[in-house]
C-alpha cells in the first residue's frame, strides 16, 4: 500500500521535472489511469502552435495569471486567476501563457487528465 505524500507545488516538488521553452512541467502523480502535473510559466516563449489532447484536461491556476487562447476563433480567450478551474474538453486546441506578459510572478497551474 502506498503512503500519503505531500507535494509543495509552489516550491517545485515533483517526481520528475521537464524544462521546455514554453515552461517547466513537474509530474506529481502517474497511475490508476491518471496523470497530474504542475506547470510553471515565467519568461517563457509563447508556443506558436496549438496544444490539444484526446482526453479532458482539468486545469486550476494556483499562482499568478494564465491567459488561454483557443484555435477556434468563436471561443474568446480566457484570463484565469488563482482558484479558477478550466475544464478543457478533449481535442480543444489551445495555448496558454503567463499574463500579463510583463508580470514578475510566474503563472503556476495544476492539471489532471487521464493518462494516454
């Protein structure tokens, strides 16, 4: 039986961490058909492409602000603040970045989705 484990998301605790030009990603859980990660965006590039995955994605902002743009022009961009939860339907093409762009604090969000 696994023991309970606490991750200090804002301190960068993770099982493993990946650095990309578009932000830092820390995996905190992978198993039972789920994956949970935190993403920190500070001084990151804006991805010129669109992100999507074939499953629903739950995203909650825990620090800073995050702007989410959608490839579908009929969907308005969203500015998310700490405590806001975005339910991103499967196959919804989007990109997210720290907002405003000149903010000194990073945007940090927590995402949970079915493992693929």
